[in-house]
């Protein structure tokens, strides 16, 4: 389903589904109070070094808040230091 969705919209990034919340919990981004009917993830960006280690991350506390472009650019700059 994700493959068809991505293909129909010209998306070339890897998309994945996490119905059991395994990855969401591993990265600690479950938003406990996000929705009353089911748990969801907070939006997050992880900045990963070439060796695979996480340099840092940006994770708003509320799933309705999203990072601004400058936050992401600042994150990249910090990762390269």
C-alpha cells in the first residue's frame, strides 16, 4: 500500500509502516496523549552521522507542532561539527 502511494505521487524516499509501534517506541517518540482512539508518533527528525550514530534529534512534545525549516538546517549544521 505504501509503495503504491509513494509511486503514484513520485515519492522516492523510503516509507515504512509501524503498526505495532516498535520503531516509534525504540526512538521514544510515542505521543501518549495524541489521540484518544490510538497512540501516534510525535513528529521528529534524527540527525545521523556517517558512522550511524545519532548526533541529536529534534522532537516537539506535541504531535501538532512541526519543525521549521531553520530548525532542520540548524540540526544539520550541528551534526557536521
